[in-house]
């Protein structure tokens, strides 16, 4: 027993979620078989890891699985987890990685292989802090050139998912490490990310070229990766303004995709496109199909986002039910280290607001606008308008869609952006983001008017119900300010409260 304790080296950093798994847990290994598209990738990875031929690796894995001898092979479970990740079964992946960790010996390469798949998972779910800690742990371990190259690649992927688009040259250098070692899936993944980065910089032709390179590298293998590239290709067409072509590509990808994970997010993004075209009934049909696929096939992490948009497409009790379902899954996922951010946070906020609004004593428009204290009205509106354009650009996917959504001209958009970039103070802006998310369906004039009304209510209370002080702080003419405020805000109600 003492010797076993010594062999299980857990002195380094391992996220707690992987340490809670019962080592006697039986893992269903059906995800890996010769008919599964992920099979080829795991075999090649195991081959590289063990420095065996692909055929020998395939034979070894088959024997281990057939004879039930995986109990002594931590790396086999790490490979199984890789397949679960590719299939979108992330809870199963977490449990399998935990099982792998429970079997870990003092072999540093076994541990490196395992930690890399933990990084892969944590980066995918948006838990970047833990990804970075795991990558730092890997740096201290002795490992093969292959694993070192893979660790370097995963570090770049983490940076990309965090929003760093200035890593293109590093990706090019990294891709060269995988050209000559049969790692076609990893190389194609490089090209996929390169295409995405070019698309974010609106270099759409270059993006298409990298997608084509990725598809050529895949050939007839790695079908889940081929489908993922075709999905991104369709979204690129949407973001470049070719909406019909984008939808057509996504529909074709949905019909031929093998993975339920790919099917769910592909048809969900068709709904996303119709949502931003304000075709809510059509969007709702696609979101419901995406929800059905995710629920029936264990792709749980997509459910909160789908439910968020279904809530937005509907109203009343139906909307609340979707927010409730999404919130329940988001909170369950949080137990497995899925961060409560993005759409998981948005659906939770919407459900909490729907509960608040059912109470007659609750004001549903209370926002924390503390960022505005002691700032001029010009500075405040500058910050608000900048963040509004920034948030809606992320949601609509292009400037063209943003200006259409807000009903403003492209020249107005440019003037606002050019003016704002030099004036905005973006600190303490959580209240603005919350406001934008709640009122995102409004057009520009209505959105600004509603913001100003709630801002005035907030600051009126903050400045002790003193309009003179408030006008001085906002650096506006007192007489014009009072006239404007009296039209917008019921001050008697605020003073009674």
C-alpha cells in the first residue's frame, strides 16, 4: 500500500474534478471501435506515444480492450477520453480522465499524455486558468519530442480560445512539427484554426485557403474533423455576408455529419443565423432540433446556449421554461468545472430575472452602473456605445449584420467607433454588458434612450436625489438636463422608494 501511494505521484497540479473519480469505475469503451471516425486518430496518437507502428498500436489496443487489460494502462484511458472529447461527451471524458489518473504510475510520459488531454478538455470548456496550470506542470516533466510539440500546440490553442488572435506565426511554426510524422489530424487542426484566425481578421479568401488545406490533409480519414472544418466554412460564409451560401453549407454538413455533437452545433448555428436575421419562428425550429439531439445523445454542454436562444425566440411561460432547463444544466455542468460564463451565465441570468419579474415588488431594471459615478455624460455614453457595438458584433458576427440589427448606417457605425476608441473607459462595465444582453433586440435609438433613462435613475439615487449635483457631475447644462430628465424619469417614485 505504501509503495502504491509512492507510485501515484499527485504532488503536481491536477484539477480536483479528476481526483474525485472512483478508481474502480467501469468505463464504457464502445466509443472506440474501427467504425468510429475517432478510432484512426487515437491509434495514431498511441502509435506516436509508444513509438510503435500504427498496425502494432491498433493490435495492442484491440487486445487490451478485448481482454479487459486496460486496468494497467493509464494512456489507453487518456486516449479513450480523447475520443469522448471528439464526440462531445465531455462528462464521460472527465470521468475517463479521472480513471486514467487513478492508474497513473511514475512514468513521466504517461503523465504528460494524460495532462495534455486534460488541457484539451479544459480549454474546450473555457476553463483557461486550469489549462495554463496544467501546461506549466507538463513543462517540468520529461517527455518525447512528439509530446513536447503537442504541448506547444495546445498552449497556442488555449491562447486562441482566450481571444488572442496574434498567434498565427506561432501556429505556422507549430504545424511544421507535424508534417512528417503521420499526424494528419493534428496538422489539419492547425489549418482549421489558421482559417478561423484569418476569418476573424476579415481575410476571407485566405481563410478559405486554409480550410481547403485542412480538408486535403484529412483525405478520407478524420470525418469528425472534416465535418468541423465544413461547419466553420459555413459560418465564414455567413460572417462574410454570404448568408444563403452559409446556411446551405451548414445544412449539407448537418445531413452528412456522423457525430451527434457536430450535428447539434451545426443545426444550432443555422438557428443562430436565422435568429440574427430576426426570423425567430424559423430560428426556434432549428434550435429545438439541436436541443433534441443534444438531450438524446449526451451532448449536455450545448444545452444551456440552445435554451438561452430558445428563450429569446419565445415569450411568457414558454420562454421561462427554456431558461429554467438551460439554468439547471448549466449549474450541473458547473459541478464538473465548466465555468459559468458566456451563454451558460446568460441563461442563468435570464431565469433569475424571470423569477424576479414575477414578484410585484421587484424592479427588473436594476443594473449596476457604478462605472458612471463621477464621469461626464459624454464619457458614460461613449463607454456604453463602444461596448454595445463590441457585444453586438460578437453576437451578429459581422459589421453588416450589426448595423442592420441596430438600424444604423455603416457610416454612422464608423463615426461612432472612431470617436469611441479614443474616449472609452471600459473598467467596471459588467452592468453595461448585463443591460445590453437584456435589451439586445432593440434598435440603436431605442437602446440609447432606454440606457439613458435607467442611467439617470441610478445616478439620481447615487447623488442623493440632487439634480444640481447630478448635472455638475455629468457636465451638462442644468436647465436642459432637468427638462430632459423630467420627461424620462418618474422622480417621485424614486424619492418615495
